C-alpha cells in the first residue's frame, strides 16, 4: 500500500516537486498581492471600533459641555464638530482666484514695460505694428478684463462674508480659519486633541464663566486610560468632512473657541453677591433701590456683555431651545403657573424662585433635567445689579409682559419686595428640595 503511494520514477518525483514549488510560489504571491488590501480592511475595522467606543465616551463625558452633536454650547464650551477645528478655509477659492488674477496683472504689466522699451529703442515698422497690437491687447486686459474679473471676485467675497455674519457674531474669524493656527499649535490635530484631553484647560476658567475642562487622563488624575483618550480623538476626528464643509455647517456651530485677551477677561466693576441666599439678595437690591435693566439682562444672558464681576455667562447656551435646561421662552409665565404650584416651592415668589435657581441651582431640580449641569459658581460671578438685570430680562419672557414706564420704575424701585402670590397659600418656607 505504502509503495503504491510513493512515486517510483525519479522523473515523476521531480515533476511533483516542481508542481508543488510553483503552487507554493503562487500561494505566497497571492498572499503578498492581497496583504495591503487585507491590512487596509483590518485598519478600517479597527478605526471603526475606535470611533464607536469614542462615541460612547463622548456621550458620557463630553456632551454636557460640547453638545451631543459636538456643535458646542454657547458660553460653556466650543464646538468640535466644526470646520474651524479642522481648518477649512471657506475663502480658499476666492483667494486663489484673486491670486491668479493679480499674478496675471503683474506679468502683463512687466510685458508692457518691456514692449514700451523695445518700441522706444527703434523697432522696425513690421515689429512696431506687432508691438502696438500687443500693447492694445494688454491694456484692454489690464484696464477692462482683469478689473472686471477682480470686481466679480470681490462681489463673491462680499456675498460670502454676508452669509457667515451669524458665525462671525459668535466669534468666528475668517482670517484665522484654523483652530490650530489660532492656538499657535505647530503639531497635528490629533496631537492637539490628545494633549488637550490629557491636561485639560483649567487656565481658561474666566473665559467660560468659571467652567473648566478637566484633565481626563489618569496620568493627570483623571478617569480615562490612554487608549480611551485615543478613542475619543478618533471619534472627534471622524467629524472631519474634508473639502465637504458648507456654510450651513459653519452656521450650525453654537459656540466657537475663545482667544484669551490681555488680562484674561473683563475687569470687575462691582463685587459679587457672594454667599447670601436669595431672600437676602432681593432685600439688598430693594434697599439699594437698584433698577433692573432688561436690555442689559438680555446682553448678559446671551453673553454679549460681561457681568460687573468680570465674567461672561453661558445662560443662553443651555436654555435657548432647551438644550440642557428649561427653555428661555416663557420662563416667567412657567415659573408662576408651573413651578410655584409645586408644594416644595410653597411661599416662594417668582423673583425668589428665579434668584435661587441662578445662585443655588442644586436646591430645586426641574423634573426631566439632571442635577449638576448648571454651574454653581454664579454667586462669585454676578453683582446685585447683574441679578436685577437678569430678573428684569426674564420678566420679559412672559407673553403678557408690558414694559414699565420710566416713572413706574422710579416709583416702584428695581424689584418689588418678595410678596405672596395669589395662587400660592402662605406657608413657612420649605426645606431645600433634593434634586
């Protein structure tokens, strides 16, 4: 049996060996040819899993400040799903068109100078005709064609500038279209994101109304491992659209990065309210005859002005559209018709409830919202005037609001003393409500 399985003739054995050798070479060649696609497929799967893991980490740790969609929260943290972070230049085509036209103008101007010199040095009649014809073409292109093309470029630039005004109002600067350039960062975007996650941004507290980005790395005392930080970087980097960014993407950004200025913030002009409770704060406002200005309150609320303590607030970022807190619209009416009907708030006035919500947001948590989202450091960031202005602005959210006359304000003072609401029976103030 064994003898039958063996190849007896040496020629046959050689043939079998050759066939086996060729087969092995073909197999090795096939593996070599397909190795790059196989590794690319493996890399793609690995990166996809990293992005998926990073998405979970982002939702659990980052979305509260940067938004679930990565578009930022006004006054709280900048967008990461943003053409600014990825350095997309919306004006690149316009710059290129202008550069080409200006280079053409320089070339034609130099040619015109050379032809004029040749003509002055005494060219032949035939050459003179050629030079004059060419000069006419050059002058027509310089004085009409190029100027018309540059005017069209300028028109397109003006239209683009007008289309991004909303983003500019939020802090976008087309001249520094890249966050890395804005931050004077010389490395890669991945390295910038990773080091930011490792070390945090504690030094920027005043820029963000006291909010700081924590150091997330375990090396710096944070909760995340290095591989988790890299998964987060992969998730954020996956937002890059390359050349596919649109103006609509830019306009959807809710907060751009803030560049620290000289001194790091606005100079304080009045002391903060400190640790006094809402009743004491309202009493101080009334005793001082402070009149709330709803227009300035609007500016404070929407981060267009700094508080007298030198901070810019992030109220609108969480409350406009109910992103992270109850909606701004209808705040005053909702306070009276919904909040003050809760037995836990029996005896409260609208002013008392709102001041407590601003200065001590953890005392009463509205159903459906999480505790700890609203910053608790506003007592160090707001003066008595700031509180009065914010209350005056929030009063305007009542659909039945009627602006008081100047005389009414002078007679009534900034705010009425806390009074018992008709729809709330007089009771002892309740203990602090649990979140």
